[in-house]
C-alpha cells in the first residue's frame, strides 16, 4: 500500500491516497473513511494518546455523491471527535472541507506515510462497524485533524480542505470459464512449480537486548513465525495467491518460507515466555536481483533472501520504578517540599524493535512502576508530560537496565512558573560598587560603597531629578573598598568582596572578605583570613599619607580579591594573592572543608611572577578565568583566557593575544599632544597598565573582556580602561576582534580615530564605542555585565560631565552606546575635598538583579544507531567525547561548544524563542560512519535523530527553535551515527 500526500497551501491541505495491487480488472469494493478531530494539547501537530477528541467541527463534502448517487449532507464530528464517511467509491476525488469553531484554528500538520506500528491502514469491515462499505480506511496519521485554542479566533476564519482519491488497483477476473469442465484426473495433480522466492532466517533469545547473537544468547526453537505485508500488516500471499502459513522454528531457530511473491514484508513472532514485538524487520523481495538458492539452504524456491537473525526477548518478573514530582524550588531533585504528581504517563520500550512494552501512570503519590522483564535487560523509558509543564533537569527519555534499585524520578514545574519574564535577560536593576577615600571609619564613613541602579535610569544621580533611580545598599563603614559583586536570584541577597586600592581602606573584615547584603542587614559571609590563616589573600594596612602610593601601589592586582560571580548556589571569586579561584557555598557556613580552592597555574608567561588572574565567570556550566602577563619580569604583555576541566583539574587556553596593538590617547595635554594609552609593563608609575578585570558572555556566546587601567588604582588622575570582544571559532578557540569586527558582527569603531586623528585598536579599530568626544579615547570598562538579550552594561567615567563615575548601556551586536547614567561627580579644582575618585577607577564591577527563573536548556545526544532505524533504542550506546557547536540565529560563528558525556548526552543553555543550530563536523567521527535517517518517527520527537549532512561545510546539522519558557527540552539536537560496515 502506497500513500502519497502533498501540501498546497498553509490553510489548504491536499491529501491524495493511492493503494496499488497488480491484477486484471479494477477493484470495485466500496470504501469508508474514518478520521478524528482533536485538540492538540502539546502543539506538536501529532495525535498523542490522551489528547481529547474535538466535537462539533463542521465538515462538508460538496463535490461528490456516495456510491448510490446520494449527496452527503453537512455533518459534524462526534463528541469524541471522530467522523466517518460511508459509501465512497474508488477512483473518485473527494474534497472534504473543515470549518473551525470559534476560538480555535486548524494547525498546519506534517503528513506521514504510515500508520502506528502494528496497526493496519485498511481493513475489511465487520458487522459491528454498521457500514455499507466493504473496506474501512483508518488509522493513518494524516486523517487526524489538529485544532489549537486561541481566544479571539472567529468561526469560519480557518478553513481546512482535504482531498482524497483511493485506487485499490486490479483484481482477478471472476467470469465463468468458456471451455468444458475438466474431467477428474486419474492420478493426483502435480503441484505447481515454485517460481517465487524463499525467505529464510534464524531466531535467537537475545539475553542482553543488543540485537546481536553473542554472550549467553541461544537459538530459539518452537516459536511461530508468520510473514506479513509490511504496509498494511495483512498476511502475505505466495506467487499463486495463497496465504503463506506460519512456520515453527526448528531446534536451531531456523524458519523458511517458500514461493514468496515480490514485495515488502515483515515477521510476526509468537512463542511461550517470549514477547511478541509486533511485525518486525523490512524484508524486500525482488526475485530478479536475488541470489540463487543452493542445496544447503534446504528450500525449493529458485531464489532466496537470507534474512539473517532476529531477536526474541524473554518475559520475567523484574521491573523499574520512580517518581514524578512538582519541583517547587526548581532545584532538579526531590526534596521535602516537593509533592508527587498523579497521572503522568510513563512508557516502556523494548530494544532493537522500538516496541512498546507497556504504559503506566503515576499514582496519587507520584509513584510509578512496572514489572515483567528479565533482570539486566535494557529498556527505554519515556515520560509523557502535559504540554504546560517542563522538566527541571531530568531527562524525558531514559535508558536503564531492568532490576536496578535506583529510582528513576523526574521533577516537573508549570512553564508559567519558570520565570518567563525573569532571569538575567530581563534585569530589573543593577548593583555596582563605588570606591571611597580614606579609612572605613573616617570622615567619609557614610559615603556609599554599594548602590543599586534601576534599569530605566538615565541622567545624573547627583542631580536631584535623577536621584530616585539609585538606592544606597551599603556605606564605607560597612564594607570598605569592594570591587567584586554578585547576586543570588533565589532570595535576592547581594554579595561584595574586598579589593585593594590605594587611598581606600578595607572594611571591618579586612583584605580577604565577602560581605552579604540581605534585606538591609550587612554581615560578613566569609573572611578567608579566618578560614585559611592570616594574610591569606595578601595583607596590607593603609597609611593614607606620603607613604601610601609607594607602599600600597605595588600590591594593586596582587593582593585581596578580584571579580566574583554567582552560579548554582555558590560564589566564585578570585584570590589575587595566590592566583586561585575560591568556590564558596551560599547556604552553609564557609569553612576550610567546604570552600573549594582551584589554583590557576601560569599558562605561558615567561616568568611565573608575571602571571596575574582577576576575572571569573561561568558559561554553559563551564568555569572560565583569565589574566595577563604583566611584563615586570620580562614576559611579553599578553592576555590568556582559560577554561577549567573539572576531571583533570586543569585549565586550557581558549584565547591568547598580545597587548601591543595601537591604542589612542588618555587625553591631550596643554600643548595638544597625545598622552598615550599604549599598555606598559606593570609598575608603580603613572603609565597605562592592563588589568583584565571582567569576562562575561553575551547571549550570542561572544566573549566580552573589560580591562581596568591598573594605574587608576594607584595614582593616575585619568585611567584608560578597555572593552574588547572575541568570537568563538569552529576549532573551539576564541578570536579577538580586529578592525572593529568580530566574526560577522560589525562594531561601532570600524573607522574610529584617536584625538590626534590616528587609527587605533586591535587591527586599527574597536568594536565598542569607548570614547568621550574631544576629551578621552577611553572611558570604560572597569566592569561589565549582561543587561538583557543583546545588552551589555559597563562601569566607567564621564558620560555627561568630566570627573563623573558613570555606567553605560551598549548594544552587544553593534557596539554602540545606548544610554548612560552618572552616579557621582568629583570636584576637579583641587581645593574642594571629595570622597570619590573621579576618573581614577572610581567604580568597581557591576551585576544585574532579576527575578528568579529556571533557565532554558536544550539537551541533545550523540548515539550509535546500530540498527540504522533513526531511533534511540534501548541498548544502543551513547558516543562520548564528541565536540558539539551551538550557533545562534544567522551567525557565521559558534555561540558555544560542549562535549558529549559518557552516555552521549550534552546540553546548552539557550535564550527564549530563538533559532539555533547544533553542528558537529563529520571529521569528528570514525571514517566510514554516516548519519542515520532524520525524523524517523514524528510521533516521538525526543527519540529521533534530528541531523542532516551539509555537504557544503561537511558537517552534521540540526536546527530548533527554543521555547518561550524555561526548563529542559529534549528534541531538535540529537545525532544518530550508523557505524562503519
């Protein structure tokens, strides 16, 4: 049976069905067509078990009559959504028109050329059908009509047209013979010769479910084997038109069918203590191309298909179980607050044949279980969850071994509670730090050191009309000098960390502390000097006199703490005194046992004394840091960006570049000459010195790097900070912007010129606009944070006026400044004392503040598709160690990369409602392997392979559109690899 579909218009679907059987005269049997209108609850354009039928849909058939010549009246789908048209004739084109009810519309759906496994597409009618027709056409996916609810849609605004024509071909003529009757033979008639083909094969008991005869497997006797037509699952006929009888396997598991006609068939296997997996295999007979049979085949047919061996699976008493629960705190594991969810469907599939073993549902406590299999047997377990729910981390598809005592549980949450309009892409405000002069308990003790800025801020906080945009969270007496800042979205707590700056005192807990700001209460979350010993971060006591610069200056960037970030209920902060990252728990009292210390070794500076780290961030679950070779001991001025491998406990370089590129002017002196910003080796002099202070990633995966001018924290009146971008290449390395461009992005400073008219920046350009017209070529960034989907927010100076401390909003894809807000202005006359630092790195780092959310993750898998069916079957292993690239939208460069784990899984954090591609170069796989079929089973998108081969770039590619809600999603990014033959 062959079914052909074609889609002509989005609102008009044309369906043509052709069923061909070769013979002599046209088949005249009358047909009935059965379909179903249903509410597509999960909007996957497929009818899934449990989705409700949709009644009262108007259906008309105006262009034809039934086989008696009667017109079909307008009718409506029944309460369960079904509709039946009786009395259809073959070779007639029928045009069905469906009219939508109010508040619903017809979904555009993909037609498939098959019925569900083991279900016939066409069958003879029976008396219980109460139909005039001889045959009933039903069950094909294409006859299920999906509707979607959308309030406001008017009735009749969505019209669906389905056109169908059926032709069953020819049948044998039935007229009586014209010759006289044949006289009875005097001896038994000679059987007709075998002119068809033989089909022979073996059955074996597959103990480990891998589809291969090995290990403890045995050949299986006394099992009934039937040959069926592949398409409609009816009994196969031989070349003489006779039904081919079932055969029982012999002691060696062998079976053989004789005289089989050309066609495509499958096997039906039934035996005591064995599962019947439905009609399995695809056995294609074409006698013209098949080999001749030989005596050892033991058959009489002239040609033979040696079908190989097929698996049989034993029944047993073992099973599996677990829970489905409402993950209230979005933490991905079952806790005391979480409650079980009843009614979640769990499906269990056997290996090799993708056969549904059984379906169970969770009870009132959220518990589910099944039994009936042998211990140690592999199965695939799928959770079918409501469309308005999402997983908080557990896989919807799982591959387990029967009999294990481990529960397989899944946490779920309504999508509406994942924080659709929350998260770092939707900040409400920003927190930054301000440096204050003098002792923390001196005359400026009440000056602000930590402030929160509203996302809508603009203007000048020091001017009354814009003051309401800024809120003071802490003062100098509370924290002293702090640079690092982090935010915990779970409870709204903010954290700031000590920083060493000349002329600005440490707070009451000294040089190595993290302070917590919680609902107006300021406490010391951890003092590392108490945990690990005095001067752990490098100690220093300020003099605040003529000795300050000479004694405090040399320790800038070498003592105290650097950048700090929050990730997964932990704080990550750099210890500048020891070139290490400290990982601090938030919900426990930090101590020497639970604070992790990660040393960051010199990656390549010619002298280890020249290696200085500062930034830290987490992107796609991976830890990054970086630093500079300072040149003090002769190493070349350069930058390293490093990624941590927790397995080897080591860092690898993902970006390296030197700092000798042309730079513009700090300012013009009184003679109009350029005061150079070219980076110099670290010293205690008033010269530009690169201190890599921040690394972050934008939504497109670009690496944003902020540099403080170290001299601004020592004595320089005007610092010259920098803001750079780098893009990820397909080799897994990042590449620094050049000429104001990064990959396919074109920045704001492609044609920029310095105050003296010269080109400057890496490759003579800068991606970000960093200048103050007529005053400075560099004004930021001391720190930076993601401020929205395509927004970067930075700290610097002089947005409106000279000697301001300012923050700026940037477009991350164009590098253009969008707006600014100034927090303070410092007196510049030299006579009026001021607590702030003007252009001398007066602000610290910055972080966004946002409502708690569950980020969105796309989970994929790379697996070995042993049987080549395009489906992730139980027993098929994942492929580990494969690098997968994520590409955002129409970018020409990757957004991120990751490596598949021991089970072949990988995941990417993605933005809402965005288009992405997952890409793997073909060269990453064994030569001779290939990609399996794509979208093999549209009804199970979570188990398909999604990839195709792009011959232009010789890569395997998948594509998907991310959801509009948080959670974990499992379709659109899987790769099935067929092994080398």
